[in-house]
């Protein structure tokens, strides 16, 4: 659908009268420059191994991204994503006052299995980003990469990037993709073909609570930017990248979000914000409402009252079988059924309260445990952005915290100056109010950081502006 009103980004910015924050732009790193930083940090031998390291995904062929960066008539946007000085200079043209910029290299690097290469890669990348963006901090801030294969490596890098390099934002690995232990024991080679996914919250192999606490201590909210393509047969087409990409960030965000919520992280660490980037907010609305509806029918009190297999009235079932079973199911067969979770037995070794970590005593608490700490990065032309602000769709009249994330620097932004007009189309078409648009473009991306760090915008173009 085309824009109903042909306003430029700068005209829209002037019309709305408030700043615009881009919650998810991208820097496109130059591999040869990054390799120089790897060399400085770990030496030539490690740099040579780093240069040759393979991809994170298994060797089963699937079509990965190709032609993924601006080119041709829009080569200026490619240069913009590579050069922070140019990026900062062009923000006004794009109608944007301030931008948080995420790494492109981090997307595969967070899954690198070789400990030394993963850790050195993150340290080199973060050092390079700090140098690249040092002169433009009034307009742009980069997000550091935090490896999460172990809590110890996460804590080490988190402390370094904040205390030594001065980062105010960080992107965290959300899952560990490695071969199942039994596969590795049989053959290391098989481990290149078979992976398992281990989360860093619910059912995690290690305790990541010290990482979440360190984030609170250092005033760093947790941003996630994990993609799901290639991890399952559902997204492993060898011939079609679009097939593999569709919904991939939403699926990965949904997985991490469920792990955090049902793992009780938002209960144990109130005040800690989490964002799920580039997947939109449609999936989040469905998940939020689904959690409410599951709790209503799966909370421990409801289970014990209505679903306890030991309370099944076998006499009633026998009577009904005799009357309506047509000789196929008889009272004798009802009584002969093996006792278990369906037919009058009790499975005593299972934890039946699957919301236990959330410590929920009433369904309304889900609103605060989900809608308060979670933020959802949305691209400008995603029509479902409006879902976040339609209270009629969400239990307890909740608005979800959708925030503008341009994705400038990648293939899905043909022209960085069109992102703000694409987003404003929601207002023009009556899908968002001006107040919704302000929340989407300013309040939510700002509060993702300032709710934890009130001084996030100190020294920037937005210092002193009341969000």
C-alpha cells in the first residue's frame, strides 16, 4: 500500500513535533578491519584461525542470506552503514534524532562453538565498535555483543564493555547451539550435522541469574537479536532464502521470551528490561494472550480441581459406557484401563505447577510480568505494529511496548529516508493515533534504556528532553 500523504521524513519530523529514536539500526562491519582487531587482541595465529572459522549452522545445506546489503543506486546507504560519521550526518535526512546501532557480525558470532574464537571475536568486535562510534555519541550509540555460552564469559565481557569501553547498550546471546552430548561422544564429525538448542533461562544448563543481576547493577537492558533460520527443518530450505527468513526473528524472540517468562526471570529481576528485535509485535500479542488463557486453565488450583486424574469418576464412565458405548467400550474395559495420567491414576513425580517460577497468584499479575519489562522491535513497514496499541485485543486492556527499529543497513530497507514515512503510514491510515505513534517512535525505545539508566541520553542530542 502506498502512502496516502506524500510527506518526507523531515516533514513528518517537523509535523509531529517530537524526537524520533531508532531502536534498531545496523552497522555493516568490514571483515578486514575486524581481523586487525582480532590480531591486536589475540595475535596472528588466532587471527588466522578466526579468518577461516566456519559457520555456526550444521553442514546440512540450507539457503542462507545473499545480496543482503544496499547496493546499486542506493550505495550511499551501504556507505552510511559502514561509516558512523556519515551515518550520524544523514540521520536528519532520515527524520531520526538518535539511533541505537547493532552489529551485523554478531548474528553468527554469538553461535560460534569454539570458545577462544567466540570470546576473542566478541572482544575484538566490541573494541572496534567503541573506536568507530567514539566521535558520534551525541547522535548514535552502538550495542556491544555479549557471549552467553557460560555465565562467566558473559560477566567478563559485560564488565569490560561497560567499565572499560563505556558502552550503554548490549546484545546478548539467547541460546546455545551445540551437538547433543551423546552425539559428540560418538563422533565429533557428526556434531557438525546435528545440533541441539539450550536456552539461557528456563531449563538452562547453567545458572544465568548472576548475569541478569549484573545487567541491573551496570544499568544495561538485555537486547536480543537471534534468528531461527537453519535451526530446524521448518526453516532449512536448500533453495529458498525467503522461505527460511519469514518469521525467523519472531520465532527466536518468542522462544527467548517464553524462557524468560516461564523461567521466572521477570519475577526475580523486576526493573530489568528485555527487547526482542526485528520480529515485530504480532507474535508477542498472541503469546501474551495465550499465557493468560493457559494460566486460567493450567494454574495449579484449576488443575487440582478439574484435571486431577485420581478424581476421575470411573463409576460414571462405566455407566455412560454401558449406555452409550455400543458394546465397543464396556464398563469392564473402562475399569481395565491402565492407571495413569488419563484414567484414574496419579503421576506423583511430576511438577504440576508449570507457572511456579513466576509465583503468580492471580491472572492479572501476568500483565506486569510480561507487558512491563518486554519491548518488541518493529520495522517501519510492518502492518501488525498497530496490534500493540489496540487494547481491545489484549487481556486487561494492555498496550504492548512496540518500538521502532529501522533495520537501516540491511536489505529490507531500500532507502533509509523512507523508514519514517513508512511508519507514519499507520497514522495516515487510521491504524495508530498520534499518541500511539509517539509511543512507538519515542517513548518506548527511550524507556527501554532509561527505565534502567535514567542518564542514558546524557551527552546526546536528547539530553534534557522530557520523554
